[in-house]
């Protein structure tokens, strides 16, 4: 159908041109038999114009992707379209036209030559219209338009207050210890790590594991004692909790036990005993019959 229409237009064009100018055509009459595609192109060049057979409607070749960006940071929503003639590109947020530097030179949004939307800084607040929302790229030329997929732009946040700060823990050496916290609210959801005495806790130690907001030590040692801080982290930054102390007690252990002694009556005898523990244990002496006689022992030296 299109070919028949073009042939008809061609005949009309040839007739008009032959009336106004001296033109020698390569054939004496135009028929369907001698009207090839090559003849059609040559003939349509008579008046210096050709049918725009190569023009094509727009199509999106690169869709924008979802973004999460910190407030005040730059960002780019990519969009690339093809077509002939080159399509114009516009952006819409939540169904409304997005104002760019082409509409207002003071705008913090710039429409790049590629069609991408560049934000000098992400605005998020009550005083100005926030940039957060669902964006769509639309490419147009005289043959039609193409619409990209939706892309969400979200503003990352990280609050200051921990929903549950860690508490002090007291355990005996060898027992398990658990410190727990819930980080501040944030988007994306913050991850949790731990610091002990301002140094990151090494979870490569087989005794230590971290799950969610929990720090678990299976067999505590005296060296595990210290001040622990829960750290909540996302792309905005870090938040530190108030410190919590892990106290590890060591049960009393005999380093040196008293031994049997044989002495003469009325002589002095020393029973040596050394005990280790944390906190330092107190030492009390007994004998089989009960309490030791008062005034006959020197408790400062643990002998009598």
C-alpha cells in the first residue's frame, strides 16, 4: 500500500517538475513495471528533497535504575534513548513533570545531553520539595514516544539513638558471655559490628560470633574483659553506642597448697598457701576441730 502511494506521489511530482523546468527523465512514462526502488529515489531527488524513510520512533536503550543516596550527595538517574530525528527527553516524578536547569537555571537538577538526570545534591526536608520518589524517563519525536521503566530514588538516613544500647555483663572465666544491642533506625537497615577498647572485635576468633545485634563469646577469658561499643553502619555513616563493660572474674585457684608438717611442741610452724583469682580472693584458715585458736596465728602471712 505504501509503495502504491509513493508511486502516485512520484507521478504527480514528475508532472509538476516537468512543467516548470527542462528535465530529461531516464524513461518516457512512469509505470509500475519501470518504477524500481532506485528509480524512485532518483526521481524524488528532482526537487532536492527525499522521503524520510529512515526516520524511526524513539526507543529506550538504557533504563534508569533504583538509587539510594545520602542527603546532600550528588546522584544520577541514567536514561538513554534512540530515534530519528533525535528524541527529546523529559523526566517525571510520581507522575509530575520534573523541573530541570532547562526550565529554571537555578534548579539543582540538570538534564544531561545523554538524557540522564543529574542531581547536584539530593534534597530531603520539609522546607523544599524532596527528591525522593518514583522517576520515569520519556523520549519523544514526531513519530511518537517511549517510556522507560520506573526507578525509585530513596534518601538514606541513619538516626542517632540506639533502640537498645548494650548493657554491662559480668561472667566467670570459661563461661559464655552475650552482649546485645539494636542499632538506630535507618535506611538501608544498619549493620552491626563491635569495638573493644576502641579496636574492632575480630570475629575470626573461633570463640566469637556475631549474629544481628548479638556478640557471643563461648568461653570467656580474662583478656576478653574491657569496654565494648556497638557500632551501627550504613551508607550514611556510623553511630556508636554508649560503652558497656564486660567483667570477667577468675575463680580462686590454689597456686601452692599447704603440706603436712611435723614439729616439736611449742615451736612455730608455717603453712604456706598461695591462691590466685580476680578479684583477689580472701583466705581463711580452718582445722579439723574447727576454728584456729585466737591470738596464735599471723593472718598477714597466712601462717600461725
